[in-house]
C-alpha cells in the first residue's frame, strides 16, 4: 500500500512540474494608435503592444551610454535590415542609418519569418558586447555571404545587441 501511495505522489509531482513553453506566432493584432488609426501586426513570442516604444534614434542615445556588461529593459521600434536566411533565428535592425542592432530571441523560443521586412517593435533587453571572430563568421554564413566575405572577417566587433522576448511585425 505504501508503494502505491508513493507511486501516486511521485506521478502527481512529475505531471505538476511539467514545463510548457508557449509561443505566439503569426497572430494578427490590431492596435489603435493615438490618432485612432489602426495598425495590424503579426505577433511573435510574448504578447506585447506598441505603446511606449522608443524610436530607434532615442534608443541609440541609450545604447551610447552602455558599457559591456550593462543591460536595460526596453521596447523600441525600428526597421528590419536583415533576417537569418537559414531559420529566422536573428535579425538586424537599422537604428539611425549608421548603426545596426543585432536582435536574438530569448531562449530561441520563437523565430521570425525568413522573408520578414519592414517595421517591427521589439521588447526585451538591450546591451552592448564584443562579438568574437568565430561568431561573426557564423552570422555571415547564416546570412549567405560568400567564402571570401567570411574569410575577410579577422577582428572582433563591438556591437549593439538586443534579446527580444516579444516582437510585433507591422503588416
């Protein structure tokens, strides 16, 4: 009898600890702006809104104050420059015509469509880092760069980064 009760308790504990990850993909969200115009977004990852999103120029002001190791929670809007051509596991955003931000997705919990383009709102953590030559070459390979372009990468790069837990893609 003790074994049966122990087995039952153990089974309940296992099922109650089940870790389910939910992601939202391609869900259309309609947001009403301040001027009562509606914008449709495809939502990826955590549910977010475009309210209080910083412009890319304003976000660059924050990036310029960060040192390696610093992070800030933020929400920003920007334009997509490039998306990983293999599976959509990262994207780069144009910040001010001169600087770009590399965006990855928290815990690889979601990916962007390979053909994603246009404006996005991203929510998560902004930080700066120095990216190694090996990682830069990996990204170049994912982006479909030629062997010559990949071999030309020989020095680490100081980069603006963002780990997004939610993304809205303007449709």
